[in-house]
C-alpha cells in the first residue's frame, strides 16, 4: 500500500482503499472493548449525518473495523500551513472566512446535541476542508459533556501552538474564531481564554516530554 494512502493517527490504523477510508480501532488502556468503540463511532457518525452535520457517511462497522466515506480535501492543520506559505500581506479575509466556516460546523454539531455534548478532541487534524471550503468533522471516539468555551479554548490553543507557534496568521485566526464563537453561541470570552492558557501550557509540557 502506498504511503500516501495511509493517514496519520496516533491511536489507530487509518488508510484509503478502494476509494473508502478504513479505520481499524487498536487496543489501548482506555479502550478495553475495541468492537464497542467502533460501533459507538459508527452510531455517532450516522446520528450526526441525520442531523445534517458535515461528517463522513458510514458504509460498514464490522468488529473493530470502520469503513467510511473519503472526504476529499486537506486537514485544518494543512490548510493553515498552506495559507502561511502563500499569504502575502493582509490575511484578515482568509482568517475571517475560515473562522466562519469552522464556527458553522460547530453550530450544526451543537444543534445535534442540545444536552451539552462537546467535540472534545479538537485536534486540527480532525477537521477536513473540502475544495469548496466546507468543513467536515472526523474521528468521533468520544464526545464528553462540557462547555462550548472548552472547545473554543482547546481549539485555539492547538492552532496557536502548531510549529511555528504564534505566527501573525495563527493569532489572527484564533481571534476571529473567538469572535465568531462568542457571537454565535454567547460564550464567556474570559473563560475561553483561561482554558486556552491552560491547554497551551499542557501542550508545551507534552512536547517537552
């Protein structure tokens, strides 16, 4: 299998085969039942699609193997890297448009879970941007209860600390996201900033280890 058909995953095996994404859930300490974990993720994806959230279609869930739709595009991490390589001068419009598209995805996600679920794992690799700039969410292994400020604080911490950290574009994008979230969801910006600071410190500790 060609390397470009293998997708990065810290905890599982994920690859493209016959135009579909195959995700093999691997055993680990916090996941004693890998078959149940695969069924859970399949159920979440089907539920979100039924609520018109942008997530991949599920084709099958057999044991610990999920087969899902391949969403053509780039991860949010790759998109930020591409913008920073090609941007020449004012990048406010690019950051503003990207922040609005990300916020739109979260609006659909939160509407599907009025009981207070959060995205949880807001690693930027878990968001795909399509050629027409739509945002899709992938990798739904757990959806904890919590505040929207937690999602925002963690997402902006991820964005700001990717190498190279705290570039002008990343700072601008984090600010635009904060503005969009606060307008859309009436959040507490101070709480989101506190969570961002905590998550930023945790990210640096992980990288030092």
